[in-house]
C-alpha cells in the first residue's frame, strides 16, 4: 500500500472518531442531563486527545513526506489533500496532547456554565470560564506562531488565507458603506407588525419548519431538527446532519429563520462527497464558505417576496390567525430595518454591525487592550455607539452568543464574509438559464444543484477565495451585498 493510500485509510478511521465526538457535542446541547456535564467533559477530552495523537504521530508525518515524494504528478484532489494534511500536521504538532485535552474539558464546562449564566443574565458567573478559554487560545496562537498579531493564528483555523489586517480592511470598508444605508433604512416609516398579539404553538411551528426545510432541499432521511439554547448545525457525515433551532410562541419567524439558516449549513454538509469523508476534499472549504450557504438560504431566499407568495398560504392553513396577512405585508415585515439587541434575530441591513462589534472586541482581547472583566462594559459602550441604544442586561449583550463559551475566537468575522459571499454567489446563480425563473416561482432544485456543483462537491479542494472565483468568475467583494441591500431595503 502506498503512503498516500495509508493516509486515506487512517484519515477515514480518525474521522470516525471525530464524528463520534461531534455526536457527543450535539447530544450535550440537545439532550444531556445537567448531571452528565462533568463526565462528558472527560469523554470529550479523551476523544480530542486520541485524534490529536493520531494526526501528530511520527508515522503520520512520515506518510505525508513519503506521499509528497512518491506522487510525481498529483491530481488536483491529491494535491489538495497533501497540502491540507501538511498544513494541519505542522500546526497540530505544535500543540501538546495535554493542551488539547484541557481545551476540550474547558469547552464542555464553559458551555454548561454559559447556558446558566445567560438564563440569569450574570456575566460574573461566566467570566472565570471565559478567562480560561481566552488564556488557552492565547497559548494556542503562540504555539502556532504568526507574522503580525496573535489573532491571525486563530483566524486561520476558520478562514484559510485570511488575516486580521485583511479582515479589518474588508469589514472596515463594509462598515463605511453600511452606515449611511442603515441610517436610511432604519428611518423609513414602519408598518404595523402583522403578527402582533398572535400566538403560535411550538408543535405547529415545527410542522411548518420541517415542510419548508424539506422543500428547499434538506434531506430528512439524512438529517433532523431539534431544539437548543442557540441554533446550530452539526454534521457527523453527509448521511447524518443535525439542525437545531429555538422557539418563541409569539413569533414563528424566529424559529423559521433559524431553521432556514441551519438548513443552509446542513445542505452544504449533505452535499459533500461521502466517500471522501476524512480527507480535506471531503470537508467544507471554510467558515466563510459555510456561512455563505446559510445566509443565502436564510436571507436571499427566505426574505424574498416569491418565498412568501409560496409559503404564506400554507402558513395560514397551519396558523389560521394569519388569515388576512398578505405576502406583501409579510415580505415588508421580514425586511424592515430596525436596530436590535440580538444578532441572530437582526435584519440583513444591520446584521454586519453586530459582527463588527464582536470582531473589534476579539481583536482587543487578544491584543491585551481589553480584559475579560472589562468585556461587558466595553460591549455596552460600543453597542450604544453603533446602535444608539443602551444595553439593559448581559443576556442581551455579551452573553447572547454561544461561540465564546466554545473557545472559538476568530469565527465571528466569517459571518460577514458569508454575507458577502452569499450575495456574490446569488448574483451569479441568477444569471444562469432557468434559475431566476425557478426562484421566482419559489422552486429551488436548480439553485441547490448549482451550489452542489459549484461549491459543495469540491470540499476544501480550493482555498475559499479561489473556490468563489471558480464558481462565479470573480473574487468576492462587498459590491453585490451592498447592491442587494439597497434593492431590498431602499
């Protein structure tokens, strides 16, 4: 057996364990009893340690070196696998097994404490856990090494080829163009809320959400929807993808848009090539690409007029109290710009301001310009500067997102990259024969197939920027997103 074949075989074995760990992670958010947190931390630490041992062993490194020398003219796929295996090996070998196990333990414990702290709006309860994770991630960055600032090393975990400097330039430029657009959109006269005073039972919301997710292309033979504190998607394999959402009985749109967003992630996971599981070419390209899929289905599709012309009649059948609401009224309602506290429930035009706030705070944390203890006050100060509203409690402020409790710093900027990529992809797709006509009838099979061919099936074969260019003919920039927002909101 060649060294490359050994790598493929061993990678598949390691992926089986990693996917089992992912299943335990899903279970922790959805089903795990409170008393099981401590033991789950031990389980997750063992899984993380085992995977780390396998992929940093001398044998693994030898196989990579042998494969690099034995394949004289590698295919595109072989070249991508070797490139990513080499990159991952060189980074992973800089981390000790002890660090990996401690980090996994800290994640499990912090998520459980965060969930309770969020319920009670008590940042002080969460602060020690967050401080531990920040310190561990600073250690991680130092071990990886970086050219400019330590935050760069963390960004690279989620967006290959990016950097703090580049993201500051891109997102800073986006902010400059967004501010006047936000001001104009927010100032528009508001229509009455067509859902005011209504109640929507959770079981009926679940029924509608499932029908819509299935209609846009999520395969329920290979997936399911459950309830969690914070919506997320967990892919154990293309044949087992778990979505979660949360419910508000006074607003069925909260869970619906959560499902549309997570189904976008889920369809990407379902569109990866199963036989390549464990290889880089069988995994997603980056978080910025992953977010492009979720934001495309949530916003470009879910907030469009054709979507509501198709789905409002069905919603009225399920919720008769909606009778009298028109598609036009619903379309305007879901696209009204309003300054709000909660990121996941914000409209498209103000959403990226939420991301910019988090990005700036993360940069300050890792530059040593901000301590964990100072985070709530600085969050509140910057939020009021950006949005003109005082933050009344931590649950609406710095405790609202799960990400920091998972120790994933450098992740938030990928949401804005996802918005930029989604608009760029959608603009290109709508120029393909038949897709615009189908989307206009709220039929999405051709759009999903285009995404399967252009994005999903390639996995991490190409760097994110190059994948977008191959799909559309040009690199992403904020132009398509600004154009989309102006058309929809102004």
